[in-house]
């Protein structure tokens, strides 16, 4: 009912600024038990926002509600409260017939972060619905348990294999093209974040994954290692700059920039020669992330015989900025480019008002104010 929704919203809002009385919590619990479906949904939401442990047992009972929306919101509320008593009941409803309920149960288990759920969450990585699998991976990351690393990577391999045999879109009755809600894009997009959440225990298995036969796994492993920032991954990531797949090389470059170790500068300078147009921008960003220590090697790269390397070095120097970089770029104004392939990219030299560009009609590296 509308009045119940307004009351629940007000209670949740008031709870942010002042304590909620036992009477108000009891009223919401009564709505949870005896109200309409709408009342029960709103009560679950409000009780989750309030976070009072008295609501845990009633919410656990509500996980068996006949309405799937009520079960979903009870799961969300239990995750927000974070009480360990909810772990086993939430594990149980990972078998719910509705995928939305299974998804919310997995997320709630991640919010609680109890290691008791790890085994069942690993099983949920094989759920028939992609968003449940994605939620399970999220939850495993939140637990910080290294047992989740290899199963997440295995699930990624499965997603990739499935993806090769299906379309991500469907044509609606109105003739428009819509994203398939079961497409595994979310899993691939967020897998590096989930793995990085595990942190230090994930480093060794992720380093091993840099040599995986599946290119997407290598890419995800590199990104996760970059987010973790452990220098044990430095040499394996430098080696991954030679990956046969451009995604692997680009992922390694991104990761090396995030780690920010100066030992990666020379290998990254060499990687500026990468012929794949998707890799070089990632190398430029990595050198930019490392910053001032990369300036001298980048200035030296302005004299490279390869035009693409000189232009990439100029872009990185412009992004790093500083007087030394600017002076070097100004000095490079008249340097002829020997390469004959047309280059039309425009590179902004940030913070100094300069632009470095290559004119196809007159192949020179120029800096203008």
C-alpha cells in the first residue's frame, strides 16, 4: 500500500540521522510478516537500511516468502545488515527457482563476507544465468578467499566459449535491437575487479594465469594484477608485453602503469614499437602513469627512427608535463619524420598549450603554441 511505502521510506530516512525506536522496528517486522506483498517488500527495504539485528530472524523467515520480489529484497536487507546468522539460509536460497533471487542471495553473501559460503558460491559460478554467475564472482571477491581465483578464471573460460556460439543481441517485436539480458558481458567486464578484491592471496594464481591458453583469461589476469599492485607480478607482466595477442600485451601495459615501478619503463619504451594500434595507446598511458621517472627515456625516444614511436613518446611527454618535457618537445619541432605512412592523429600537450602533430602532406614532427 502507498501509505506503507511512505512510512517505510520515512523510517529509513530518519534512521540515517537518529536512532530508530524498537516500536518502529517492530512495526516494520509486523508488516514483513502480515502485510501485503508490497508492504513486505517495503518493510524489507526499510529494515535493511536501518540495519537493526532484531530484523535478522524475521528476514530469514521471509526468504521462504511466496513472492520472489519479497525474497529478493529480504536477501538484500540481510546483506546490508551483515549478520552471520543469515549465511546458511542465504546459501540455501542459491537454489531458488528465480534467477533474480539467486543473484541477490549471492550478492548478500558477498556483503557478509563469510568464508562458509565460498564452496557454494564456487558452485554458483556454473549457474544457468549469467548475472547469477557474475554475482557469485563478485561475492567470492568480497570474501577475499584465494579458493575463488581459479574457479572465477575457469568460469571466464566457459563464458568465452559460450560467447562464441551466441549473439549478445536480439531483435524485439518493434524491430529494434536489444542487448540480451543473459549475455555474459558483465562477467568479463567485472572479473578483474572481483579478482583484485581477493588481493594478495590471488597474486600467484593470477601470475600463472598470464600463460593461460585463453587470451581473455590472460587479459583479465593482467588487469587484476595491476589493480592489486604487487611487485611480484612485475617480471611476469613485462614478459606478457610479448604476448601473441594484442589484448594480452595491452593488458600487461595497463597493469605495469598501475603498479608504477620504474623497472617497467625500458620495456614499455620498447613496447611503443608495437604495430597493433590498440596496444600503443595503452603503453602511452602506462608511461604517463609512471610519470616523471619516464621523462628522460621518453625524450630519448623522440629520436627513434620509427615515426610512430616518436609521436607516441611526444604524447606521453605532453601528458606528463613539466618544463623538461616541454623543452624537449619544442626542440623536436623541426625533426623530419622518415616514415612514409600517413599519420593524422592530433596529440594534445596537456597543461602547456602545445600540440604535437604529424601532417600527411608535410611529414614533420611539429610543436606549435
